C-alpha cells in the first residue's frame, strides 16, 4: 500500500511522501500500533506532544506525525518530555525512541522519570543495536551476538529493560514484539490512559544491522524468530533461568496506581496558595 492511500494518512504530515525506514524494518509496525491506539481511543493528534531523540526509532513521530513533535538530542527525549509535561500537564506526552537513545546514553533519565512517576508514555523500540549509526553493540544486544563492534560476539550482559523500569517505580510496563501488533496496540492504549510513568518495550526487527550481524535472516525470518521464542510472562514466572535462556518474555510486567508527579505538584501548589 502506498503512503498516499494508507488509512492513517490523515495522521501524517502532507509533505511527507516516503518513509525513512529500510524495507522490512519493524518501525512501520510500531508506527501503526501508535496511530491505531490513538484512533481506537478516539483521541486527536492535538491531544499529544510527541518527543524523540536521535536514531532510526526517533524518526517514528518526527517529522512523520501531523502533530506537535520535538526531535531532540541523543539520549535526552525524556528530559525534554518532562519539561513539556510539567508546563502543559493537560497534554499527553508520548516519547518514541530507540534502545540506545533511552537505555544507553539516556538510561539515567529513563530510571529517574520512572522513579518520579511522571505521567509520560514511553515507547522504547528495542532492536538490540545502534541501528542508525551502523550497527554497534548496545546495552540491549544479547550476550554472544556479533555486531560490527563485537565481531566475535558481545561479551557483555544485556539490560532487561522491563524489570529494570518496574524496579525504578513505573506505573505501567509491558513488552511485546512486532509479531504481536494487536497486543502491542492494547498495551499502548493502556499506557496512554495510565496516569503515571508508562513504558511499552517494542522488540523490533532491524534486518539491516542486527539481522545481518546475528545471522537471523530477513525481516520475515526475524518475525518467525519472535513468534517461536516469545513466552507469556505468566508462564515465564514458573520457569528458571536455564529454561528462559533465549526466550523473549512478553506481556504486562506491572499495572498499578500510585501518586503521580504533575498531580502532586498541582496539589502542593493549591495547598501552598491557601496558606
Ligand atoms: C551525544 C551523541 N552521541 C552519539 C551520537 C551518535 N548516535 C546517533 S543515534 C545513535 C544510536 C542510536 O541507537 P538507538 O537509539 O538504539 O536507535 P536505532 O537507530 O537503533 O533505532 C548514536 C550512538 C549522537 N548523535 N550524539
Ligand atoms: S537500520 Fe535497522 S532500525 Fe534503522 S531503519 Fe534500517 S532496518 Fe530499521
Ligand atoms: Mg536500537
């Protein structure tokens, strides 16, 4: 389907006629999941401010979406988003960015935003690599996988993003792969509606950098890999480390209600003004 006849064309800027993604990139599936969530929630693009950093995944909202978008510096979308949310608390602030952007250079911002439980929605696109800059090892690259900077296989242990963000204090955390677009959409809708820090980790294929280096084949082979190696969190909870080796645990990791920063600030402001 061409971009001009796509049912979500109405959500895209008119001067954009082509995508920045390579053929087979998972980013297209994630773009659809975000836009479908907005459509199914019957929300408007004006209800949102979209924020991204630098990397292939950072092109998801900007310049594609016909909305207020902030394409910021590498690793810093969450600080920018925090500033937007504090000054415009009525807006839904949605960050869409890569694993390198949010969990490597931006890792501290990620855990501290979760700790503060500020009302942001974060779509963390995890392709296990620095895609845009040529395929270097990321903190999310699975141990043993070869990349351009670890040709004999990465010796490092990878971050397990979802449990890390749960431990930091987020209100909503879920993980799906691009093989699970419906489930991903349901989680993005919940993340948007959650009053608090909400993160959806989208495991996504980068056939050009990751797939080639890890010898996982083309995009379809990577989707089949996700299908065959994903395991629901409920089932995973009963299994030991050995049984979970190589598996992608998918589902909801946490969904709780707790005090949120912008509401707490508004409450405090009222209390102080009354004195
Ligand atoms: C301060 C700074 N350091 C490094 C870079 C180079 N750089 C740009 S994007 C990127 C990594 C992108 O990886 P990721 O966030 O995973 O996005 P992907 O391309 O994989 O979607 C790097 C290292 C930069 N632009 N700025
Ligand atoms: S390099 Fe990888 S992540 Fe970047 S657009 Fe191409 S396939 Fe997608
Ligand atoms: Mg990446």
